[in-house]
């Protein structure tokens, strides 16, 4: 599906991402200053390891995730459940969401596994994260009732481990959308890989809610960014295991 990128592609990736940061960081208040720098590093890794398709697929993820975060932002802010810093992402948000994908991209670059399986893991990690963002942001704004996933006890919107019908539907849509984008970008082939990525992306949002409900307030280092990493890693591993069994 890909040829191994040359040194020139790493240079192109670095140059392009540096140019975009210089042009956009003051015009688009989507990231903090340090967030933009780390996003540029991530973008360089993705372009160098996977080429423009891998890079552009994550740009779509970033744009869609940022857009849904801004939906109903005033309402969420008034309720005290909006993303901090006016929705701007910092370095911890960049890597909490994308570290799994970046590691799998590098594994693909250096031939550390079966290409098809590594690319499916890459796609699964971002499908899971967009599903989580869609579910969280839509649920906090338009969820009629929020329930703790472990007990189904009614809780305020924005509670760790809370889910709603509206947010759950939004999660499924986010996972489906990201899976389709990965197909359009040539990361996935049509058929079973798309179904697997959609399915594990959605399941991973439920996993994330369970972790949030059970462990987040009991383990000091288990912050939102670490949970994001665990969620994306869970989705990637689950997807790769499923596809691996299909290929055996």
C-alpha cells in the first residue's frame, strides 16, 4: 500500500509542518503555543513515516475534533464542563491522543510488523479518539440524561465515566466517520478492515468510560491524557488482534 518514505519525505514533512505552524498558530486558536510545536513534531513523524495520506488523515481527525469541541461551547463553559483554556489543546492533549498512532506509524516505517495490521492499528487509535471526542462533546451539550456506565445511576453531565444516549450515538458516528476517512486516505481497504476499525473505535469509548468510572479518581497519575492513551492503545491492540486472527 505504501513505499518506504525517503529522506526527502522527512524533510518535506518537517518543512511543511513548520510553515503551517508559522501561518496558523495565531490565526487558529485551536492549540496553545507549545501545543502547536508538538503538533508540528507529530505531523513531521506522520508525513515521514506514512506519507501525505497518514498526515492528512490525522489533520481530518484534528479538524473534526476541534470543531465538535466548539459546538455549544458557551453552554458547556457556563456549566463548568467545557474543555479548559477555551478548548485549546496543549502538548499533553496532542500526545495523549496521538502517541499510539505515532508509535505505530514508526513501527510501519521500520518494518516492525505486518503492514496491513500496523495500519489498521493506526486507524483504530484515531477512530477511538474521534469517537470519544464526539461522544463527550455532544453528550455534555445535548445529552438529556447522563448515567454512570458501571451502575447506570444518574449523574451530572461531564462526570468521569458518564454516558448518555445522545453521546453514545455520537460516539458511533465519530468512529464510523474516522473509519471512512481512513479508507478514503488509503490507510484501510474496503470491507472487513473498515468494519473492524469502526467497531473497536466504538468499543474503546465504552472501555474509556469504564476506566474513568472505576479508576480515574483513585489513581493519582491516571489523568485524562493517560486515559486517552490507554483508550487508543486498547483500540489499536484489539483491532490488530482481530485482523491478525482473520489473516491466520
